[in-house]
C-alpha cells in the first residue's frame, strides 16, 4: 500500500470535500470536523459523483411519524438517484450488508515528516586517505 500527499489541510476546511485523482482513481476527501475520510468517487449504483452529492445527516425513525435527525454532515447522498453513504465507512443506508463504496484511510502529517518520507537510504562512512577514497562497510 503506497502513501500519497494530496494537499495541505487548509485546502479542505471542516465541512468541505475535494476531489483528487490518485493512481488513476477518483477519490473524494471529506473533512468532518478535522477528521479526514476518503471514498471512491463513484456511486456503486450507476457511477454518480459522490463528491458532488449533498452532505446531510441521518434520519431515523423508531415509530411512524417520529423522526430523529443524527450524524449531521456525515452522510453523502448521490446526486443522481439519492443513494446515501456513510462518509466514515462507505456503507450504504439502502442495503448496508451488500452495498458500499470503497473507503480509503486518510491521515494528516506534519510537513517535515512528509518531506522526510518513510524511506531512508543506507549510508556508509567515507574518508580520504592520501590519494584514495576509502569506504567503510
């Protein structure tokens, strides 16, 4: 699994989202109050852009005529046919056991750590003795 730096955090303020192409895949990154979540930008129904969908909450009902609105800003609705997905997990609310969009792990990192990168080349000591370069192994 590879890591990809996509943007500084200030490009995606809380409550917003932005679309990126990573390794040829359209990935929508959502900022939910400082927590970042990524999901494949295609609705599994017919391919609508989830990044362009309405972000809403979850409406639940225990009895007819009684509604509870929860999880404000954590559900995205496909702009084509209204299918809803949990931004945190990618699960669908129309058939959560079968239908979901792929979610991706998103993390934030300090600039110095991103520049440093996860890989370090092995170095060896080198010194000069008279007219020869000597490598110690």
